[in-house]
C-alpha cells in the first residue's frame, strides 16, 4: 500500500447546497478512481461512506458548530 503521497478528492456533480450535488467518485490527484471505504446504510435510512484508520485533525480544525447546526456549506 506504499505509494506516492497525494490528496484524496471526493467528487460531486455540483456545489454544496440544500439541493446540492450528488456523489460521483473518489479519486487521486492524477484522476484515478480509488476505493477508500465501504458504503453502509444506517438505521435512519441515510448512507455513509465509512473510511477507517484516519488520523483525526486537532480540535481547532474540527470544531465548527455553525456548520453542523445550521447546514452551512461553507467551511
């Protein structure tokens, strides 16, 4: 599993919004599709792409309550 370090690009067919884009694929910077997780259906009917073994960023990066509470699509 060793290889060049690249970003992971999660591709949608439109911008974030209430009627936002749909998931298209996950790909590398050079455009190759990749499988990084497993699609799972939750009990509430929503689907998640579960990506395991990820280093979690520091709290200042993930502490964005306005985005979670108000569905603000802007980071």
